[in-house]
């Protein structure tokens, strides 16, 4: 998961970036270490997945109700980056990784143009033909979710799929507006 990087603000992150220091970063680092135990036996590709956007599962259906009720908007300040990827591109990328000999080690499965939560909220509101003006205050999210609000909603990673694009992978949905409109 891109949680490997921890909360890094607006720092651009590639597969060469060091891991973060929070719980999720340590967990992702431990998962990757376990996977790398078999690297001497087979090619290992470590998929650092962003938020997979799909109509019927994952995070997107949970984001829709406030927007459908005309009260959607950014989470907290909205400045945190959301490393997203359209489900179709994620499936294509993982399938590509299985056959591309150069696809080994860490690869960010994220869209090539990361957006902030505020930009994502604006694009989602546009796709749903709804406003996206009412932010969910950080303090309210912390009351509702405790410390997980910071780890999952109020922090982010500006992760780029540098290795995959350098190895020739191409995206069908490279910008958030096209991705959300297709969904």
C-alpha cells in the first residue's frame, strides 16, 4: 500500500522514496519484507496500491452519501494528497506486472496525476452534478474515528507511478475527472 510512505504532505513520492514512520508505514514495510523473502526463488513485484476507485466497492461508495445529499466536500483542510487509481487501470497494471520482466520490486499502483482531497471532492461533486463546498471538519472526523481519522482520512501521499510508466505501462484514466466520469 502507499501507506508505506506515511504522511508526507505535498512531497512527491516515488518507489525510491524511503518508508514513513507511522504504524501503517511499518506494517507495509513488514509485508514487503515478507514478500521479499522469496525474491531468490521468483520475481517479486510489490504493489503499492493507492485508493482504488470503483462504483461497487472500496472507498468510493462510502464517499457518495454526503455528496448525494448536497453536503459533500473536502475532509479537513483538503490539502492532503489522495493517491487514486481507477479500478480498470489497477487490474490492467497488476496483470501487466505479472508478465513484464522488468516489473520487480516496488511499483506504485496510483494514477499518474495525484490530486488533493479538495481537488478530488470538486471532481466528485462535478461527476455527480452536486456541490462540493462543505468541508468535514478535522475535529469532527477525529471525534468519530479517533486516531484512525488522521491515518486514513486527514493524511496522504503524493505517490507517482514512476517505475510503471518508465517500464511502458500506460493509463486509460490519467486524470481524476475522466476517471470519476467513467465510474
